[in-house]
């Protein structure tokens, strides 16, 4: 017997054999099996294109199930499908995709353009976008177009806006109050 790392495959198989309803997360196991099939096709390429077409459509059918609320209960909650219902859904979707005769096309979510915050919308025409980009690039040290947490920390420290711990805030307030008292008495 082989089990997934979470150790439930054998338990679910026995429950299935007893006629009980099951709902197992298939993603890791199926993706691994599809990857193994693709690797085998690379090693023995006689039917490589057909195998890649089938594995690609199978992967996309499975992902579509989860995107559309037809995933298994362990990932989709109580409204999710049983293992058997999920297999049927993916099988039907796979049959439709294979009948198309086309190669699989990976799902790409629609990109929604970000709108400036309400604060900026009123005065956005006055914002120097080139200067904003240069400012962003200054802190995007790896140049990947994102500010990682580490880059964010460096940015807040550089701009002197890093949040202080409560003890440090109290100490700072004490110093300010003491300085204010001394200046008031002179």
C-alpha cells in the first residue's frame, strides 16, 4: 500500500470498499501522476503529443472543477463533491475537452487593472508617475516588480516609518515629554 503524505488514502479506500461516502483531496496525487506520465512520454516519445494533450486537458479539467465550486469537500467545504462526484465531473469535462481535438490551453485569470486609491483619484493628474516608478524601483532591490516583505522592511526603516514596539513608543513619548518640560522651563 502507498499513501499520500497525509496518510489518508488507505483509510479512504477502505471506507469506499465498505460503501461509505468519501471526499479526498486529489490535487497533489493527480498532479504527481500527470507529471509522471509526461516524464514517461519524454523518455518514450512515440505517443508524446497525445499523452501531453490528455494530461494537459485532465489537469485543466481538475483545476476548473475547483475554480467553479465543484471540488472535493475537504477543500471546498460541505457544499463540495464526494470523490465519486468529483471523478464524474472531471471525467465529463475531460471527455468534452478531448473531443475538441485541440491542445489544452492553461487557464489565465482575467487581469483587472488596479485603480488608484480614492485619495489619489482626485489629484492623480498631478502625480509624477515616472518619479513614483523611480521611488518604487529604489526599494524593489531584486527588480522583480514586487516589493517583498524584506524589501518592505528596508523601505520602512529607510523612510523612518517602521512601526515601533510598545515599549519603544513609551520610551520615545517619555523622552519627548521630558524634552518639552525642559524647554518650557528655560
